[in-house]
């Protein structure tokens, strides 16, 4: 696994960390952004570390 940072596409600056398999493609997911107060697209921006 690797730990990656997911960042909001709404440009609110909200982000969170999630783990994914090393050989898996980059993550893209819909999730609630508490700053924008709605569900927005989150994309993987950077690798934090290996787990």
C-alpha cells in the first residue's frame, strides 16, 4: 500500500489522506467537502509514503 493525498477539485484547500494499492491507478472519487458544503470530485495529488 501507499498513502496518498486527495485534494478537492472545488479549490477550497480541503484534503485528506487515503491508502491505495501500489499498482492501482490514481484515485478519483466523489466525497463531501465540508468547506464547499457539497459533494465534489477529489483527485490524487501526491504520494505521502509507503505503508
